[in-house]
C-alpha cells in the first residue's frame, strides 16, 4: 500500500465517522492518533543496506523475509562444519548467521512498512494483524476493515482509535467495549448506537455523558463535538 492509497483509506474512514475528509496528512495521523501504538520501526537490512521494517529494533542484524528466502534458494543457510573448542566459538559462528527477519508478511497482498502480517490486504505500517483489509497504523487487530490507529481489536470497521474492543463500526476513541456504532469517546460499554462521552452503560442510543437526549438535540450537539475534535 503506497502513501496515496493509505490517504484514500484515511479519508474513507473519516467520512464514515465524522462526515468529512481528514484534515490531517499521514504523518499528522501518526502523531495525533497513533502516538502510543506499537508499530514497526525502520531498520537496515544488514545484507543489502536497504531500508526495512521490524517489530523489534533491539537486534543488531536484520534481513527482510524476501532476502532470507532468496538466500535459502541460492547458497542456503547451512554452513560447513568447522572446529569448535568452546561455547564462545559456537556463539561467534551463530552471530554470523543470526539475522532477525523483518517484514514477515504471509498470504497477504499490498502490504507496506509492516511486520508479522497474516492473510491481510492493503495494510500500511501495521504490526501483528490477521485477516484484515485497509488498515493504517494497527497493532494486534483481527478481522477488521478500514481501521486506523487501533490496537487489539477484532471484527470492527471504519473506526479510528479503537482499543481492546470488538464489533465496532463508524466510531472514534472506543476502549474496552463491544457492539458500538456511530459513537465517539466510549469506554467500557456494550451495545451503543450514536452515543458520545459515555462509560459503563449498555443498550442505549442518543446519550451524551451518560445522559439521555432526544435524537434531534443529540445530533445538534454531535455537530459541535465533531468540530471540536477536528478543529485545526
């Protein structure tokens, strides 16, 4: 997924949640919304000098998944037996062949700047995701679509900053909740539709700060809250 495609995905999510395209570019999205998410970091492939992306940056030697597999098809990773007289000798040999594999992408299409991705499509700067499509800045998300800056969330779509939740849609800033739709700033809730600033409640709609509103007055207040969120 290139920058243009990623930005198109961002705009679709923002329109779904806020009714307008994103006023932020990709770098600003990263800074404003994904600042606390564990994402792959840029490192250098030790065999080619090319840039690559890794979940862990603690190792000192890296190799991309493609380069590792290509080397195996050629010379292979086995080496000739050589004399060893100590554990130190063994560790020195191990150090020469021990590269940390980066951009581990399996059964996936159009994935960039990501690591440990399984059965995904159109992913940008994501980590440890499975069975997802059109994701930007995700960590540990499963079976999601059109998700941005979210962590440990499953079966959700068109969401921004949704953490530890499931079955959410068209929502922003949801934490430890399930079955949330068209809502903003929700924590520890279940089965909410069109709610804002709510915590610890279930089976409600048109609530703000756990107070019940009529639909018309709720929607008027929501307009002002969206302006406040996106005000620049």
